[in-house]
């Protein structure tokens, strides 16, 4: 009891000024939270509302005419289903290859006694800040025979300079004594990398994986520029962008045409687009909570200089 009494005396009571500041910050953060989340919530509401009814407006917080037809229409379209499979394959394969090759290169560059280490660093920085542009990049992919193939999604993204610099900073935090000790015990480089370095690098792997996966999932320019002739290689992000562009072009005639279509169906292209947005963002929302603790730790460890 005496301990708790002494502890209670050490508690500093907030002053009126502290309470005003805390209340102001709390209200400000609530406003920012609402402004950030409401567009996503509004998209969910529209995705569960009849498309023709949504064109009348006046829907803000919940569906006025609840329906699952938008999702049924989306899932019944073979092009969307094929786009989902392409996006998943592109994201999984591209992310695994990116993490594997980027970390392998970064691990080699993190060695203190690496020959020409200074020149490698200069080369990476120059390539990161200066690029040849879209046309030379396109011509390079065409010379390699990657255009209109699935490989154009994964091979150019196997190595990222930004992720490499992040990984080099992370690997330098690992004591070099571990490598020397394992070498004295007879371990080879590949054994040290797979048995020691990779288990210690889970935060880094998770961080790069999340960055690379989000980039792969949301990318649509690679489909538009490098695989336009193969409809079966179109991704979910590209189809969503295509629907959005067509809706913007047909805005003047959309109301009349959609009202005419209401005689046959309550689903519109905009309502299907809302359902597609929810399905597209759902994998990221499901994966991010499991990687969040590694994500924060990986970025911060790479930023700390000893």
C-alpha cells in the first residue's frame, strides 16, 4: 500500500492547457481519420447498392437498395476473373524474385572488404537518379523478346536499387563477427546466408515484400505499354483503369443509357467498378496487418546509423 501511495504522488496531473492541447489533437486526428477512410467506406456502400439507384445520388452512409448483383456481375465476367489470376501470379512471382535477387546483391554489397565497392555504390546511385527514359527502356525489352509475354511483368522488377540500398543498410547492422564465426566453423557462404542471415532478416524481407507486392498489384502501365496485344495478360489494375477511362468519356450519355439499361438490369458499369475496387484492395488489407510489425521494424533498423 505504501508503494502505491508513493507511486500515486509521482503522477503529474495534466493542467488545463494540457487537456486543451490533447483535446485539440484528438479532434484533429478524428477529422483526418474520417477524411481518409470515408472515400473507401463510400466505395463499399456503392458496391452494395443497386447501380441504377446509385445514379440518382443521395447515398452517403449506407446502401439505399442493398444488392449483391454488382459482385455477381463482376465474378461472372471471364475477363475480370482472368485478370485476377494474372495479377495474383504477377504479384507472387514478381515479389519473390525481387526479394531474392535484391537481398542477394545487397548482402554482397554490405561486405566491408568487397572489391570496387565504392564504384558499385556510385553506379547504383547514378542509375537510381538518372534513367534512359521510356523509349530506350521499351527498345531494350523488345530486344530481349519480353514484350507481350508474362516475363515482362517479373524480370524487369527482379532488382530494385531503392530496396537494395535499404537492404545494404540493414545488413550492415548485423555483426560481421557472426560471419567470421560461422566461417571458422566450416560454413560456406550460401550456408551462412540461408541459415544465419535470412532468419535474422525477417523484418527486412517483410518490408521489401510489402513494398514490392503493393507495387506489382497496383501497376497498370506495364500492361498498357509492354503487353497491349495479349488480352489474356491484362491485369486487374489495368482493367479497372480502362473502366474508369470509359466512364469518364461516356459521362454525358451515361445517365440516359443507364436508365435505358435499367429495364434489363440494375447493374451499371460504375457499380461493377466499385465492386472491382473493393476486391482489388482486399488482398492488401488482409496481408498488411500480419506484416505491419515487421514493416515498421525493418524500415527503422535500416535508418539507424551506429
